[in-house]
C-alpha cells in the first residue's frame, strides 16, 4: 500500500475497525472520545467529506497517516501503511476539489450571532495547528459564536468591507452575510503606494507571521496596505481599487486559479504587478510555506 491509497481509506471506517464509535453525528462531523488519549467528553472530530481529523483537546489534527502514527505509536510511515493494509478496509471516493471549494464557500443562515475578542482555547489551538502567531491572530481576527439548526457553533471571524464575516474552524469554511474583499490599511498615516494581495485570510495571517519572523521570502521593502479576496471570484471587483497603487504584490496560490488571477492583474496593470508566488514555489500557498509542507508531497513519495 502507498500513501495515496492509504488516504483513500475512510478515517471513520478505520476507527470503527479499532472499536471506536462516534458519540454523536452532526451532518458531516463525527464526534468521538479521543482514541489517542483518555477523555470523558468527546472532543475528537472527523470530517467525513474531507476525511480529516482534529482533536480539540490537543489542538492537533491531520489525515489518516498522521492519525495512524498516533494510533499505532510509531513515526514510521511504512509501518503505518503496513498496519492499514492488514486491516483490509474499503476505499472511499472523495469529492473533487471543485466540489470541495463549492461546499467550503457556503453561506449558511446563522442566528444568535455574537462577536468578541479572540480568546477561546480550541480556536487558539487551531491557529497553532496552522502555525499562525497567536498575537497576529488576535490582532486581525475575532471570535464568533452562532446558532445554526438549533446547535451552537464557534469559529475564527475575519470581517470584510460589507460587514460580512469569513468564518473558519478545523471543519468549516464559510461566510456570514455578504461575501466581499477585506482591506487592512497600513499602520502609517497617509496613502500607501503599495498593496499586498492575498486569496484568503489564513494566507494574510501567515504572511504577517512570516514577516514578524523576518522571513525574507515575504519581505517587500515598503509600507503596504493589504487586500484579502476571500475568494478568487472577488478579484474582478477589486481590480479598479488596485489601480490606486504603484506596486501590487501578488501572494496568490500556486495553482491554476491563483496563476490565472495573477495573470488577470498583470494584464490590467502590466507595470505594477510583482508576482511573489515564486518565493514559495515549492508550496501551494503562503500558509503551506509557513508550515513547511511541500507542494504535492504525497505524489513525490508515491513515485
């Protein structure tokens, strides 16, 4: 068995084979008492669609390989693959990336919404799992609590220019209210001559974390405003706004959508655009660069 095949195995099926049953099921989310530590209240969750797990008590998560290392008490990937192969579990077909994106960008009806300063430990743990500096997260984000379908949920909130809110937690990516771009102005008086452009706010937070660490891959050498698209679909509506700047630093993803987006901006402002994605060309995006996950790592391991 190789890594790609192992990742096609359902984590839910793996847990069932090891006699771990969910305490409750809320749509896509399966909640368990953690199989990798002792606890009385369920805080270990699995997303069936993404086939990923997250332990809120530990503030850690990942795919079936990461889980296998903990379940089988080994750091040897080959040993994990061997154990999974012996279990003879069925393989599952996961949604295409296009379907995942469509689901991720969903806008749901939320009630009893409450925004407050970011402080809830599970959300702090989630930021740490993405290697985001906590002080950076607290500065630019808030904490949101809301009710949906008579259940109470929470997430990290990032506001846009129409008072809508982008929401993230380990198993949800969506928006409350109108979806639009977010603008963060430089902490300096006056109009800035440069702007940095990001697809999502996790990339922006990753940029600010890397900048705080003095990482030369993201340094632009001048004071900047920041625009977060919150979806590449919003690029068209901010093109005119970008024209106000002398320099546009594009920190878009190293995938087709990101490259097409950078090309669109470059075609509109051919003398202004600086494509920064080459500085993290081995990674999918700025957050992957911060974490250190190489682009298409599993494909290289498979071959």
